[in-house]
């Protein structure tokens, strides 16, 4: 019995060690990108260098076309940039197949004081990389507006597309009054998002992301 317990403990230790090594490998690119872009990511609008464009990345829109908290936070951050004279135009990108995402975001911006003539809509922003590829046809410099956990990968993708980027962490602007019902839920959401971003960063670096993300290109060909 004692020998069996020792074998079990050894195996458990080995599996635990393997898990830790895999976890470190998973997060290495994400951590390196955070360090690379640290000086280009802002959490206060007042200190963001002015640019012509802000690129507002899409996220979930409800069936009644109201914005989810994540999406509203991004659009609100873009609105603040515009109203404070940090940008002249908003490039609003979303997957319009999903409850008219881009249109709902643009409509919210107009309802909150943005001149419709200063909004450019990208209705085929199905994923982050699609948005970058579409914006580069409009401009070469921009403030990227999304949550902080999303920014390092977003900035990498847009830089790869040829865009000179700055980032605004929308979740640092105190736009939302709360981020979950309790501490456990908030921690679980943050852990999931961090792991997801780490995995998607690897997919992009390995070229898997581009091979899997072809929907926007296919739809563009049917126009």
C-alpha cells in the first residue's frame, strides 16, 4: 500500500509539473506582447496622442440590438476619444451577421453625439484580424479601442497588417459600474479571457488563425 501511494504521488507530481510547463509555454507570447506594447497602451484618454482614426472593435450585440457591456464599453471609449478631440473619425467594425453588430454600434455612437459623417462602418469585421485587414485600406495609423486583455494580440495583428498602432484600454476608463455578480464570477471571466487570448496569440503566430478565419474573405468575393 505504501509503495502504491508513492507511485501515485510521483505520477501526480509529474502530471502537475507537465501542466505547469504547458501553462508557461501557453502564456509566453502573450506576456512578451504585453511587454512589447506596454508603452503604447493607454488607460487615460487625456494622455493619448491625437490620431485621425480610432478603430472600435466589435463584440456581442443582443437580439434586441442593444449592446452588451463589453461592446458598449468599447463604443463609449471611442465616443470619449472623439468628444475630447483625440480622433476625428471612428472606424466601427463588427460582424453584421450577428444582430447587425456594426450597425448597432454605429447607431449607439450617433445617439451619443457622434456625427454620422465621421463614422466608417466595417460590416465584415468577423474577427479581430479581419478588422485590421479592412482598416488598413482606410488608414495607416490608429488608436485601437478594446479591453486591455484584448489589446496585445489586437496590436500585433494590426501591426502585421501595416498599421502604426496605439491602444486604449476601454476597461480602465470606469465606464461600467460593475463587471460581474461576485468575485468568483469576475475571476473566472478574467481567467478564461486571459487563457483564450494566449491560445489565439499562438494560433496567429503559427499561421493557424489565418487558415481558419476565411469567412470575411469568402463573403467579400460574393459581393
